[in-house]
C-alpha cells in the first residue's frame, strides 16, 4: 500500500491525436481581462500523511482503495459562474502553486500550459500535485469544465501516478477539494460535491460494484505476433483498426476507460499470465512495466497486508494484487504514453476479478480515438476463454459505438 504526487494555463487548437484523441479544431479564447485574480491564500497543509492527519488536517477522510486499478478520485460539482470564469479563476490560483504551493500546471497537447478551450464553451485542464514529508509523490489532476445554463459543471479527477497505490489516505480527494476551495468561488460549497463510480467515498459510505447492464462475454485468440498487431488507434483509417471504436470523451476530465473483467481462474494465475504476457512488450511490443511502490516492476502482492486489514470496502482477507504498465502509441509524429492500472481480487466463487483502468497521460486529451479501450483489450488478450468483460466502476467511460451520443 502507498500514496502518491507532481505539475498545468491556456490553449489554442485541438487536433487529432495519434492514440490520444482530439476532436477537430477549436479557436483559442483569451482570458477575460475583467476577471479579478483571487487573493493569494496562506499556505495550508496539503498532504494526507499520519503527521498531518494527527494535526487535524481536513478533507483527508475520503480514502480510495483502487477505484482506477490504483487509487483515484472522481467528483462532479456545480459553480454559479460561467465556464470561462471558472477556468480562469482556477488557472490563476493554481499557476501560483495553489493553496499549499505544491500544484504545477501541466503542458498540454495543444502547446499550452494548464487549460485549453474546447468547442461549445468547454475547457480542459491538467495539473500535478506533489506531497510533502518523507516521500514526495506526484498525482495527476484533470478538470473538465462545461456550461450548465448560467452555471458551470466541473468534473475533476485525481490519479496516483506511482504504481502500487491501492490506498491513498484520502490524498486524491484532498488534491481536488483543496484546489476548488483555494479558488474561492463565490457562493460555492463542497456540499455540492458528488463522487463518481464509488471512488473516494464518504467515511460512512460503502463501495458498490458497478456491473454493466449487458456483460460482453469475450473469447479471443492470443495475439502472438506483435508485428501483426496494430496497437495505435489515432491513425488515418483508425476506424479499420480492431477495438478502436469505443471512444471516450473526457470521462476522467481527460480520456480514460474503466472495465471489470471476471475470469474462471485464481487471482495468482491471472497475475502470472498478465505478468508473463507483458514481459516482452505485450501484443504490439509497446507495453512497459512500471516501478511499484512496494518494490519491483509490474505487479505487487498485497495479500494479508494493508489495506486488507484497514479497508472497509470488501477486500477481505483474500488475495490482493496490484499492477501498473504503460503503453506507447506508434505511427505518425506523436508517441503518447497511457497508464494502465490493474487490481485483482477473488469473488465468492474464487474467480479472479480485475478492476482494469487506462488513462491518457498527456493533458488536453478530451477524446482518445478509442485508445484506452484498445490498451486494455490488448493487455487482456492473453486470456482466451471464460472471460467476462463488463463496464467498470466508471460505467459511462469508453462506451460502445452504439451508445455514443
């Protein structure tokens, strides 16, 4: 178990991303010159560690246990301002490091830092937050800001970037809520915040497993020859590339995909097969195992230790594994890296259940051309029978083509 943390201003045009998405062209909008810059706040405690929690730090009580394979938090809230004013206020506040001085605006695909305009009055942004204390972890925070009548709707997402972060001590929620509180939106209250997908629940809450209304039973052949596997979606003619039709539009602030996979085998066997398959780059040769907080690369065994003893949310005393890999797209001028997280437990039938998640690392990826779904399907192609794939905790992410609006 571990916890995590690292750095996002304004952009112009969104172009088609090779393997990361994009959606046509939009024109950059200037920040309104009349928008007042918020007064710089006094620095606050921004790290959810034992010392700060003992000192009474607020907003560290919404702990996440691997909702995105690793720890994450997804929330929505409303603000009684235009989307443009919400964006500019957040941008100005976070440009100076935010409430605790540990935020850094990130460079986006659109060649700007922080936030970029999309069509229809929407804005997309990304920052990193770094924890303080003995360890310095970096978390990615995405924002999608959309008009909602005279108000704005914000979808915010925080993800632990370090592999092996099954629990986060509440840091994901803290990263988001601290940024929103630091913006000092007039009339806004955190009472309007709703968590999504069972992530970062309130202390008394229970995680509810989300199952798709229609589970897709998949039987596939193992993709043995990486030279024959097209692993990148955002190419000319991508509609002809298999498994690139499940496009995501900013479900995690940025593009992402969440799936629940059930297998008729033990968790240990599942990890062994995934680990072996991804050793040599996976089906298309572009997968790389990442360092884990617990040591080693790729996968870690958390059975019998934290958070099993501490988690009130269904991990019990059975086997628990966690893993992280990255996939790099090829072709064209761009090579984008996406992060895949897995956590693997066993259900009451002793079947392995994988919480599988992929997200675009580059800021500004509102659309992913189906890449995140493709990443997961390639990684899972090692399993050839008795595989049930359903929507994950974020059930509206990476929908099938027939469900796209």
